[in-house]
């Protein structure tokens, strides 16, 4: 096989690898339970779209479940969009865990409007669920970072096969 033919084989491989690296951000559903289809029984057709790309490359999809009595609010979003929350657990690996308790939150606030919930104590039970291994996983598929290895392995096999044929 000539050197020119090998160059033309590696050129498409280069573009495939380049394209796979540029899209490394995860896609997550972004909605609240007030949106039809975004409650406990999730239906992506109800929310009307297939999610959005998170703003940061190393972002995490999350689902926040806030309960008070029979009332339940579910929020699905990227972690970077909810970074203002002080009750996000420190452990953000796959799975669900209770909210962190910030005992000094709003210590120096003299606030009488309870609807603002500055102490974040309105809900009796707050659970955070994290996922980052699949795209749109906060429903309950991410293009894995290992995709470059998979694509390069498959491309190598194809090239080796093509070299043997010639």
C-alpha cells in the first residue's frame, strides 16, 4: 500500500477524532415538575425537547427532589446551573443522597419574608441525584470520554484490515 493511500485513510480518522473531542459536554434535561412530563413519571415528549448541552465540559446532570408533606418539587438541570445552592452534597458521584446541612446559612440575615426561604428550611426532605455517565441521564446517553479510545480502536482495525486486503 502506498504512502499516499495511507494518508487518505488517516485523514478521515483525524476528522472523526477531532469532532468527537469537541463535543465532550454532557446533555441534560432542564425542567421542573411544573412542566408537563417532568414530574416523577418522566416523559420527554411532555417537556417537548431532548435536553440541552451543559455549559461546562466536566458538568454533571442532576435531579433535585424537594418534599414537604404531600407536596413534591422535582428539578432536573446541570450542576453548573444550580451552583448557587449551598445544600448540594460534597459527594457528587452517581447516585442519590440527602442535601447537605449548612448550619451557618443566613446567620446574619434579619429577614421576615418566609417565602424567600433564606435558611433553606421550607422543605422537610431534599434529595440530590447525580449522574454523568450518560447523556440525559437525569431522566432516570452521555457520549463517554472513552469514545476516543473506542473510535481509534475501531479505526485501527479497519485500517489493518484494509492493509491486509491490499
